[in-house]
């Protein structure tokens, strides 16, 4: 007899002898042996293309026609890119450009997808099978069987003997990425060499350094030890169209250190002024703004991918994915004490690009 600790009543063990489970052991445990049997695969139902040779040929023609349509769509997208250029003064040109390029790319991608699905459903081998997975390296016999399976897949899919389908698919896959390659040209200016634009900024000899975004010129006496200024060229705010493009190249960080803390090579001794240095704000990794300055360690940090630059050593990279130091802007002061540029940057700012030497 057992007692309930809470009520103090006697409890009687359950008698399982009356439970109607055949083969169940004596006691309170019951083992039910009624696992569902494996029903196996349903009977195979042949497709129309398996029974009718003319239907099989029709399906084959449909598949390679779709692949050829994909090639047509890719070529059409390239032609549309050139035939319907975007004109800045004409908003309707943007709609036409997007419409026709989108139609071409839609046809290219949709035709490949539908053709591949139709090929698999109508022509490829469709018998179901079970692939027993092995947890360790298979035996030599298993590995030889794997080679045989690849051969069988080639036979069952028909890719080896259905040459029109195979060749049209290869052509469609080759043609489909081409519009994307051509469209990359649209990322740069259309009327000039983009390399020349990346190599030059608004900075030139005598241009005053101004506070971003007000455009107020900065005097050397305004830059205290340990301070940092976000700087743009004076006159940038007066630009109309293209102001943001110019700012994206010409943005600068201005800092003041103790002159004895700066390690300057002999050919750059006059690029700073009384401990004041100016470096490009555009990270040399992927072009993010290097906007964080740690005055105790004299380190600039790019918040995007955590590249760090040492201001005391020509902004060389000390951590992160960036590969090049930030370009330095040579500066001095004019007769009124305002900080001015001695010239433009002597190297292209921002990430590396293919035209850079």
C-alpha cells in the first residue's frame, strides 16, 4: 500500500491485467506494438510524353523555344538600355528606360525558369527513388555506384542527347547576365570618363576650408588642440545640380594635434599647419564617411566596417578591411588667417577602382 503525502489516504496500485493489449508485459507499463507499416511508393503513372512520341517532341520544342526566348529577352534588355537612355530633363525617359529594360529582364529570367520546370516535369526521368544516406565515407563499390548515378542522371535527363535543349539552355545562361554587365555602365556619368571625375575634387589652391554644413570659413585660431571639424570647400553650398556629388568626393576631416606627435615624411612637412592636419573623410574601403575621431589615441574610425586610421602616421590603416591610408589634403593659411588648401588631393579619394594606377 502507498500513501498520498498530501491527503494521507491509502492508494492502490493500478491492476493492468485487465488491459486488453496483446503481448503487454505484467505491471503498470504498457508497450504498444502498432507502428505504421511503410506503405511504399504509389503505382507509377506514366505521363503523356512517356506514351506519345509526338507529345514528347512537342515538349522538347517548347523547352528549347523558352530558352531561346530567354536569350531574346537578354538581348532586348541590352538594346533597350541603349535605345531609351535616361535624360535628366525628361522624367518620362526614366519610366521608358525602366519599363523596357524590366520587360527584357523579366522575359529572360521567366523563360529560363518556366523552361527548366517544364523540362523536369515533361521530359526528365520521373520515377521516385530512395537515397540511403551513409554517415561516413562510402566503400569503393559505393563510390563507383555514385559515378554510375551521374551517368544515369545524364541519360535520364536527356541533356546529353537532347542537344537543342542543352545548347539553348547554355546560350540562355550565358546571355542572361549580359544586361547586368551593360547596366553597370549606367552607374557612372554618360558624357565623360568617370576615371577623370574620381581623380579630381573641388579643392584647388587657395580654396578656403569651411564648416559642414554651414559653409563658414575656418580660421586656424578656431581649431583648438584635440578638436575635429567636418569640412567642405568654400562655395560648395552655392552649387546647384551636382552639389552632393562634389561633396561626396571633397568632404574632409580637420584635426589639431601637438606638432611633435605628428610623424611627417620630408616631402609632406609643409602639408600641415602648426599641428593642424586635414584628411579625406571618404573611407578607402567602400567609401563610407570616416566620421569618428578618438582624440586620446588620435584614431579615426569608419563606423561601417570598423577600419581604423592613425592620424599621427599619415592616416595609415591600423585595423579593419581598408587597404590604403586616407589621402591628405595639403593646407596652409591665407593673409587673413583662414585655412586654405594648397592644392587638390594628390591621389584619388575613396575606394580603389580599376583605372587607378
